[in-house]
């Protein structure tokens, strides 16, 4: 009886192994394992973000940001919930088409429904400081030389 069980188990293990042997995949077998709706019809992420912006100023002035530097309401910086710290972003006010380039140095906004918190100076340049909120478009940009030079001067690095 013991020999019959061992022999039966060996047959089952070999049969299972043969079924799992790698073989040449065809496009039909791939289509069966990856549904077309999940793989091929995904929308590509947009290279920009549109939503509401706010600004923060005097209450936070001098306090540490997520990057470790002190918040300066007169520099062109911003808080974003997900972009890497140090990312350069062009922020365009969709009400008047004015734009400004800011560096992400903090996390926020903490109020739901907002996509970015700008420094006082950035809000003033975009002409929504008095209103407090505006609809904006964010575009990630590379680091053009004039922006890098201005930022180095802004944060006091050579």
C-alpha cells in the first residue's frame, strides 16, 4: 500500500511539473493573461495638472519646510503633495494667463480640493493674492540656466 501511494504521488508531481514547463507563448496566450481593457486602453498620464491654488504667507514665514529650509514668503516657492522636492513648476493663472516659475520645497496643501500652495510673492505675481484662490495649470519644467541662477541667488548658494 505504501508503495502504491508513493508511486501515485510521483505520477501526480511529474504530471504537474510537465504542465508547468515553459513553452513558447503566442499572442493568444498573452491576450488571455492580460485583459486588453487593463493593459492597452489605459489613458496616458497628462504632463500637467489643473486645479485650485492657494497661497500661504506671514504665519508660516521663517518656519521650516519639508525640504529643511526656512519658508520665505518673498521667494518663488510652493508646496505640492506629491512632486519631488526641488522640482521646478510653471504655474499659470487660468483667469488672466499670467505665469510664474516656482520650486517645490514643501508639502501641502492641507485643504482638500487644492493642488498647490504658493508663496506670497508667487500669488502676487499671478495676481490672486487678494482673492486667495484661483484656478491654475501646473507644468513641470526642466531647469533652464536663468532659473537655476535665480534660484541659487534666491536660496543663497553660490
